[in-house]
């Protein structure tokens, strides 16, 4: 298989000077005061040759390249910016080397658990190998679009949208962060490498449940968050009650038997874990009433 190779043609200013001389000389011979058939024919040939050589002029802008083909044979790629003159029989195909953005529209896919989700990505890419971009695929820009969608579907099938069980350590699309983005970049780099495309960066730009299950999943997320919050509250309350009993016992502020300790624990747990402010009851009697 052929590889990309670089060529640097001669200066375009020399070619332009040659063309002007040919056209100027041909016009001079044609417009002579005493026309001679031979001179006129020669003048016409010079003018036609000069006009034909105009096809050999090439301008390459910064971060741009031109792939050269001669009768179906790959000659090389011009990546140096400037003004050049080359064989007018060359077929020239311009390929931009600038970085490009692909902001894909969110598509509906199924995550690892089978839940329908909407996901979109932002891809920053550029052409690295002009030979592959020009000849390995039919249309490299369309190839990037299709392969990006395929990579999104594969990524979504490997991870769940979210992990609701705190004890699970599985990575999710929502919480995976850089690790999920790295997997996406690697997948795209492998797919687009055959087209000579370099993946600069790839990130998930949009992630949401599909509309048909969004409401139910939102309720599930809220319930999971409430359960996790209440669990933390209970853990903290138990620690505070334990600390209170220990301090009362060590400082000998009050002597509590098991029944009084149970009542105190019950009251403190109600106060500490309640989602509403407690209404205090003032006891003006003894500890037993």
C-alpha cells in the first residue's frame, strides 16, 4: 500500500514568468505588421501553450494541502504554503489540515441496561494523512459523521446511564467523566485511523434519558438521593446519641438506668432524624414524670 509522501514544486513566480513570455511572444508574432503564415502558426502555438500552462499554477494556503495525481498515479502531497508551478497534467485535490469541530445532534440509543437515552458528542479532529483521506475512503468528512455515530452507540452499550446502588463500583456515563471520554477518544481514533484522521479531543456534550422514561427515572434518582441522605442522617444521629450518653456518664451529670437511656435515645433519634423541626415539651416535674 502506498504511503503519504511530500513534494515541493518549483516557484510559481518562475512558472508565471514563463507563461507571460509565451503568451506575450505569441501575441507579438500574431500581430506583426507583415504577417507570415509560419509566424502566425507559431504565435498561436505559443499562446495556446501559455494558456495551457496556467493549469499548472497552484496556491497552497496555511494549514492546507494539495494531493497530486498524474493519470491515476499518486505523485505526492504539497503541504508547504506558497505559490507553485507544477505539471499542468496533474490532478489537484485540496485537503484542509485545519482542526474541525463535529457537534453531533443527540441520538436515541440504549445504554447497558437497555434504557433509552439521548446522547451527543463534540469531536475535534483534523486530517493527518492526506493519502488515506483522499484514497482510502470515498468522502472522509461523511466518514467521520457515520463512524462518530457508530462509536456513540457502542459506547452507550458498554455503560449504564447512571448507577443507583452506592455499593456498585461500575462506571456510568453520567459519572464516568474523563475515563468515559478517554474510551470514546480511543474508539474514535481506531475507527477514523483508516481514513488518516487524527482525533484531538472527544467529549460527551449531551446526555439525558429519552422523553418516554425521563419522568420515571427522575423520580428514581430523587428517591435514591433521599434514601442516601437519610442514611447519612441516621448514621450521624446514632453517633451523636452515643456521644451524648458517654459524656453524661463520664461527667456523672445524671444517673440513667436502661429504661431512661432507652427513652432518651428514642427522643434524641426523633429530634435528630426528623425532617421537620421538633416541638419541645418542657417537663416541670421530676425525671420520672
